C-alpha cells in the first residue's frame, strides 16, 4: 500500500494533494495492466472508475458511422483517464483503448464519490482537478469537430 501511496502522491494529476486526501484515494485504488489494443472502456458503458496512467499510451475517441473511430486525444504516463464516474448518469462519454502496454492505478469512483460527499473540502479539491480534465476533453473534441467540418467544407 505504501508503494501505491508513493505513486499517487507523485502522479502529475494529484501533485500537491494533502496527505489525508492521498490516503482516501489510496483506500479506493489498486493497480491494473492493459495490453496493447485492449479496450479500457467504451461509450455508454457504466463508468465506475478513473485511471491514473503510470506508463503506456491510451487513445481516447469516439465512433462515427461515416468516419469510423475518431481520435479525440492521446494520453500518456502522468495523465488521468476518465471523468464520467463523477457526472450522472455515470456512463462513459468516450472510448478508451490502450495503444501500448499500459499500467495504471484504477480508482473506484463510487467509493470516491461517497468520500467526497462526506468531506466537502476533499470533494471540492477533486472537483477542481476533474473540471480541468472535462474542459480539456471538451476542447479536444471541439477541435476534432472543427477539423472534420473544415475538411468536409473543403471537399464540397
């Protein structure tokens, strides 16, 4: 468990977090490995966790009937994967696939939501960090939409 705490405390997404908050996250966490090509989650599945990437690369995207799979963002070690566990109806809004062998810390979102409800200071800190992640993913998705729109317009 101490090794897990050390990884959490040094992870880019959680740097500067109070020690008591790190303990709360560690109590909800374990490690997980994904082989290259493994689907981590898919659009509309129940979102129960988030992932602190330790090594490897993950593609976050959407499926399009016309264009197939659309890459929204590529995540690397130090990034956080998944925010849908935090926002009702707790369903994934993107797909995530390991591009290479990936190791992560998986955090149980349901347990963490309960802890956030009981400790508002902790909850606020988690919300601040995840609101940045949500805004980033929205911005990346918007850029992809603009690229598709520009491409489609230039082909007309």
